[in-house]
C-alpha cells in the first residue's frame, strides 16, 4: 500500500515539474517574441494591441482599462489564485507541512529578498521616485527557473526541484505581503467594506464544506472588482479566495476541490496566463538606447540585485544555517548545487515585471525601459550562471537518493 502511495506521489511530482518546465520554456519563447516585436516594423501594432481599450459596464459600475492592464490586473489574479491554492496544499499536506522542510527554503527566501533590495537601494537611495522599485529584484520566477532546470534533464535530483519550488513559494508569500503593504494607491473604504463582507460568506461556504466551484467563483469576482476599486491591488483577491477552497470533501474523502481546481488551472496558467503576461510586458524597444540609460540607477540596481543579490543572499543565509547545524543540507544536494540553485533564483522575470508595473504607476515618471532592461539582463545572467554551475555540480556527483544522507562539498 505504501509503495502504491509513494508511486502516486512521485508520479504527481514528476508530472508537476514536467508541466512547470514546459511552461517555463514557453515563457522564455514569449519574452523573446515580445522583444522581437518591439524591435521590428511590427512595433506599432504591438503597442496598439496593448493599448486597446476594453470596457465592462453594469449600470453605474464601470471598469475601463487598456488591454495591458486587463492582463496585469485580471489574468494575473488567476495566477495568484493558483499560487494561493498551491500554498494552502503545501502547508496542509505537502513539503511545507513538515517544519524540517520549511526552515532552509524559508531562510533562503528571506536572504533572497533582503540582499537584492539593499543592493537596489544602494544605487537608488537618492532618487525619491526610483526608490519605489526596491522590491523589483526581490522576486523569483519559478516557471522560468524550472524551465532552465529542465534543460539539464533527468540528472537533476528531486531535492533540488523541491528546494527551488519551496523557496519560490516563500518568495511569493513575501511578494504578496509587499504588494499588500507598499503598492497600494488611494484607499476606498466603501470598496474595502465590500471586500470585508465577502470574507464571512466565503468562510461560511468553507465551513459548510460546499464543494461546488460556482459560488466561490462568484464571490471571488465580486471581491476582485471591489479590490480593483479599493486601491489595494486586485490580484490579492486570488490569494484570499484560494484560502477558503476546501481541501477535501466530507461526503467523498477521495475528492479534493482544491486539488481539482489546482489541476484544472495549472495548464491554463502555465500555457496561457503567464506567456500572455510575458508577451505583453517584456517588449523592450532597444532603438536609440544610450549608455546613460543602461547605467541608470534603476536598471543597474535591478540587474545587480537579481544577479548578485539573489545568489549571495540565498546561499549565504542557507550556508550559515547549515554550518550552525540548525538544518541539514537536503539529501541529493551539495554546496555547489546549492549555489547553482541560488543563482538560478535570480530569474525574477514574471513577478519582477509585475511589481515593476506597480512601483512606478503612481509616480508619473516613465521607468518602463529602465525596469525591463534591468529585469531581462539580471534574469538572463542568473539563468546562464545557474545552468552552468548546476551542470558542473551534477557532473561531479551522482544524485543521492531521497533516503540517503546529505552530502557537503
């Protein structure tokens, strides 16, 4: 019986990483395509598409935004909903349900947010507008990172994938908290009252173990609209909604509404939501670029924050806890593979672009080129370095089985 359960778990993990890796490769292709569009005769069409006005009106309620903001506020709410579902499952039943598995990736995530932010602030502390982008290099793109990791094939031990995924989950929690606390515009108390009224309804549905998806989606749409009007970023509605989805059915214990939704959304997010977001936000027009623009504090702070800050913050924090024997190195990993994984976490593409879109939207100053240049450069360098180091480390040592002890080098 245990063998069957273990086989099913390994099958789930294998299929999850195949999906994430394939989505990551598609994400890379979408970003490259956006850059090609932005630097070709198709650039006017690309900009026209993103600025296309889209409007929904119901009586006095009106939501009118260009297509780009519908993608960033609407489609990304679906992404954050999936993040919330994965987070709840991991905390209740997954790797993060065991406290021993939480410490190392949690510590690494803290280091991987603090050090990049400090590097960015070092280069931009004297610019009151640029300083708003301090959180841009603090994010890790799990799909992109796993896409690069998949290029190494079956030699990659599961422990590296689990560590990378767990760290990215903590990273996402940090990003959610940052967005909620620091990237809000003028607050509408009436809209927040509507959001607050949705919470007890969702709590009631959860306590009654309502497994139909329709009422949750309806309340979620109301919450998303209210947050959109409140000044708090609307994508947070996705995370809040996910916390109330039942993880199991009382009538049929073998059925999980949460896992069913997660399964249904995984392909949608990996193969549609994130590639569309990447295509809409990665278009960097390089025509007429000057050295002054390249070496401006914003792109330098972001690129060095991602490329240097991530690997230094994650590796040093993890190394300290391992050396102090607070937590062991995961089985199947050595110090070189830990460093390579830390470098790979400098790929901050999706979440960095998203935070960048929030950081300067209220400033009235166009930093779009600066932030995109820094994110793309820092993510590219991190991806190359992480790939090369992991390729070297996996050549030097065979992956240790999940039951073996940890090995340091």
